[in-house]
């Protein structure tokens, strides 16, 4: 099948670019001496997670238990970090089942979650590894002081069924000095209590090429590098030719010479702006912008004539690749201009 | 099952509120003497479409062929308007199959689409009804002048396999004067050419309680009224107690007294802002705001202490209900505090 025969809108994944991105960033991490633990949220496809592991990743990151379940059952993945506070008996029960199948670790930032984990794992044969999530400036989850990190690490070490695994943070951009102070103090306090800190897990796509700025980091969690997207292009983290996920859309209306409408709206591209203007980059049309989305329509405007014709197909690099994966039950694997196969997005929509 | 036993995040649909919303707006349309043709994009559930039809709706609106297919195969719906330019042989073939099963009409705003429809339907027993989409200010699809509307209506009337069905527009808010002039002129021009204009299809949730402002309208297309949402609350189109779709979420972190984090992020709430500040209204906590979303986290801030505890469940009215439905493979039907059943969102993710 020729790419032009694919019904639109569709999400195309170019495996040549994907393989290149995987190898390039794995080589970078190898050179920097940091472990790579890719986040599967970007692709949600066990087959691609296995490509990442084959290239040298030490395991994967999932955000929810249901994502981990999909990666294990469909991909045979055997080393998973879930970077989310697990709360509630149903989720804890599912976590216990998973821990019997693979090398599993989780994070926590509060005593209630840690207590729930201990209550669930205290009678298990092997301990659950728990890392303390630290807020080093992102203002999301995480203990907010090194002292709190130490107190929680001590608690984890003291409770039955649990093993303290280290520190984890989602570092905000350009605050490396603050992050280093936080992580350094927390590590010192914990080690001074006689508890080793085997892992310091950092990550994030925006600062993917400057991992040396947080020298305490032992592993890097990152998702978007496998596909890249417009937000990373705009930060000069990648080139247009490194973008492995594109949306194929058809021009379905040209109401005025300077306006056109495509059959892809927020149900494919999503409303994520990531601080950018417009809803994606149209390959080959740098002067056009996707000015507005409704659910099934994308409105394109140009300063002059768009040059687009009804029926014409365009390819779009989205602002944010991860959220696009989550909109589609299946994507199309391609290599260059060649269709390879339809691929189910196995872990799509997993929120539990 | 008690509502508090439902795993989070989940989308709850209160059938008591839904039934009330359906009856209330149907009564309003009956009183105003305008036909109601609900848009299924809000719920994507055939069972709810059938409630709308049972209450008196003349048919439903779908945005894509795949949505119509789902409504027909799973719900036995028999009157569908697809408000989208249909382009491409695969879609046209699917449209032809559907037209043999139900009363089907579509819209078009250009000659290329109309020609494709005619080529597909010219040898069919019954004609396909085609309405001309008019842009009355929304700057999306639609012919931009009454004269163009007339030319396209004449073309539809002249081509084999097609029957001109009238005019359709998605009217922008508060531009009723401009809309009336456009529709009036277009209707006059078309009728002066000897072609009747049986239907003038208008719609939209923001102006749902002022249909009399466009007196030429013969049918009203509207989706959100079945659930309502924060955007309609803010416009005073509905009360909090009219909101039938809520997101059930759990507080999973309280890093600081004025901050909390829930287990629902943009994968449930979506990034749709609709011009509002914050990402939803937390029922019972009018002074808290959902300040930031990542895919699986919702960050809540208060001016003072949030008053939220880890493990606490909250219910959120989203900014935009339709896009939330599209994130979930299933929702939970409830009545008040009583769980009714899990309900698959049959037409979720249908973009073709």
C-alpha cells in the first residue's frame, strides 16, 4: 500500500526514524555513563519498548499500573518503574500481582502511600522497591525538602515488605543548581542515617542533551525522544527529519484562498500547545499555521494563498507526540514512503 | 457498588440528570417549533442517542462516517446527518453502504466533494440528500457568500444521484444579524432558481436558549446539552446540578498545604480550556482551581489550605464534556449515589 492510500486522519510512525532516535540517545547515555529507562507513555506499544530495551535501556518507566500490565502481558517487559503514588486497595492488589512477575519499583512522596504499600507487601516473599519522589521545582508531586525525603526514606527502610530504592525527580528545565543542592542534601542525609541511595532517577525531554548538569543522576527517564515533536524541534533538541510521528490528514475545504480545513482536529492533534503558537507544523509549508482546532476540523491559515487544494494530503508534526499516541487505537508503521503494517496502540487510554 | 468503590480516575454519567436534560431541551424545542437533531459527539453512546430520539428528536448528527456506522450497528439509529465534507473513495464507498440502511444526509461546501458524492450515488436507487454548508462567521468550513451557496445548491440539484436538502451552518455566538442576512439571501437566491430549501440546520450549545434569534432555522443541532459542562455553567446556560458528566478522581499527593495532586490529568480532562482559567470545577470546592495538568496528574492550588487529604475522592465538572467522552473506553452510569453499570463508549475515537 502506498502512503497516499491510507485513510485520513491517521498517525504514521516511521520505523527508520524511530530506530535511529533510539540508537542515538542510547549512545548518548552510554557515553555520559547514565542508565536509560525510557517512558513508554510516548508510544504505548510493547514492540517499541522492546526495541528500546534491545538497544540497551535498563528497563522502562510507566505512569500507571494499567500501562505496566499492558507492557508485561503484551511485551514481556521484565523491569518496570511506575512513577506514580499508588493509592487504594484495588490498585495495590494489582501491583502485588505484577510484582510477582517482573522486577518492579514504584515511587511515593507521602507516608499514607508508603503505609499502603507496606501493608500490601509485608507478607510477600520479595520486597517492593520504593523510591522517594522529590519536588525539585516542578510543583507537581514530590516531597519539598531534603529533610522530608530523608524521613520518608527512613520510613520505607523500616517498614516490612519494602526496600528503599533511591530518589526520583522530574526536574524542571534550567534549574539544575537548585536540583543538585536538593538531591545532594537529601542523599547526604539519607546516607548519614545508614541507608544507601542506589538510584537517583532524573529525566525529561527538554534537557535531554545536558544530563551532565545533574551529575548525581544515575538513570534518565525520557519518553518523547523516540518520536520527537514540534516542541522539541522548537527547542532545537531535534531536527524535522528526526520526527518519527506525523499525522496524515486530507484538505477537505478551501473556503477562501488564504484558508483551508483538514480532517484532523483535537481528536487527533489534541489541544496541547506547550507554549507554542498553532497546533502543529505542516511539513513542507513553513508559512502556514494550524490556527484553530475543533474536534474533527483543523483550520489552516496562510498570510497569502495557502496553495492547498481539496483532496491534497499533508503531514503534520504535532506539538506534543505523547498525547497524540493516546488518541489512536492504532497507528500505521511505515519506513520512508513504504507502508509496513497497522499497529495497535496496546496501552492507549490506560488511566487506572 | 458504592460510588466510592469505583476505581479512579473514572467518568461518571448521572442518568437522572441526563434524562432531565434531554426532556428539558426537547420541550424547549417543541415550544419554539424547531426540530431537534442532537449531535452524538458528546456522548458517543447509542443507548443515549436512543433516549434522545425517544424524547422526540428527529434524528441525530454525526461528524464522521465511522461515528454513523457505530450508531447504526450498535443502536439501530435510522436518521443521520453527517456534518462533514466527505472526500476520498474509501469513505464514499462506506457512505454508499450506510445510505442503503438508513435515512442519510450529508453536507458539502465545495464542488469537488459534491462531484465525488454524485459519482458514488448516480447508479443508486435512492438519491443522497446533500445540504450546503454555509460559513456565517465561524471561519471553519462553509461557502462564504449566499451566491456561492446558491451555485452549489444548483449544482447538487443538477447532478445525478443527489438531492438538495437545504442549508446548514454552525453559527458563531452573538452574530445573529449577520447569520440571518446570509441565510435569508441564500434561501431567496436558491428559491428564485426554482429549487426548494426544505431544511435550514443551525445549532451550537452557547446560544442554545435563544434559537428564536435565527427564525429561518428549521432544525437545531446540539451536543453538550445532554451532559452540560463548566463552559456552559460559566455562560449561565445551565446550573451545577444540571451537569451529568463528572470525573471521579483521588487525591494522591498533598506536597504543601496549599497544593494537592489528583490522579486525573490531560488523559481524562483534556487540555481544552474554552477560554476558561483552570482545567475544571471541583464540586464542593469553589475556591480551589486545577491549575496545571500533565498526562496523569492534575495539580490543584488554593489561596490558603486546600483542605484535601490523601485518598479523598473529588468530582470534577470538566471545561468541555465532549472531549472527555472521547478519552474513555468506558464510563460509569450512575443515578445519584447509586452505581448502575459500566457503559462502553461505543463511538469513541472514531475519526475516519
